């Protein structure tokens, strides 16, 4: 997704077709509750294939959380609106092609429709940071982490940017 560089270089895997006899989306959501991490893992994997933004969830087990992060990227790439999904994909392509102004405009369009889209928020934050707009970058990255606390890259970047801003303010006085 758009914030792959901020997320340790992780990219969402391409969605795969569900194997025969796979859980339905509803059954996968119900399967997120059992105490067995392997069952929850299977549910997360199924939701990655068929879920939507509303299905995103977290777990206490680190393996399930890692799988959930992968699933969340896939889920948030599938808003339920094909035009919006294409728009987000275009922003991601623009970001990776270093068409930063175009990518920022595209992410702004996504955010106008889904203000809490963490991929668009993190992508916009990354672009602002590349342009040296640290305050704006920090704002977008904070918002992205508020939506998805599992974003390790942005979560690690926030205190560094805060420290940088404090040092800038100290040097200006």
C-alpha cells in the first residue's frame, strides 16, 4: 500500500481465491473469537480474501497480529467501492513512481471519502515528510496510527519527528 516504506517495506499480498470449503466472510468474522490462535489465524486469512474495512480487528497473539496486519492492508484496499479502490491503487502507483504531488492529490480524494483510511493517511504523511513539511507529516502519521496502531513504521517515526520539531523550536528561540 501507499505507506509500505513507512511500514518496514511490507506490501499487501495479492488477494487469492478462496479454497473450496473455505469459511464465508460471516463465519470468518465469528471465528475471530476462539481462544485457539490457529483458528483465529485461519479466520484472519479468510477475511484478507473477502473482508471489508469493517472487518479489521486486532489480537493479543503476535503471529495473529502479523497476519491481521497483512489482512488489514488487503481489507483496506477493498473499500467495497471499485472506483475508490482504483483511486487508492492509483495513488499508490503515483507514490511509488515519485509523482508526489499527484499522489498527494489522489490520497486527498480518498480521504475526502474515507477520512480514516490509514493507507492514504500514511501515504500523505510520507509525501509531506519528503517535501520537508514535518508538522503536516506528523499530523497525518498520528492519524494513521490512531486508526491502525499496528503501523510500526509510522509509530516509530512519530517520536523522531516530535523530537526534531522540539529541536527546531529550541534553535529558533
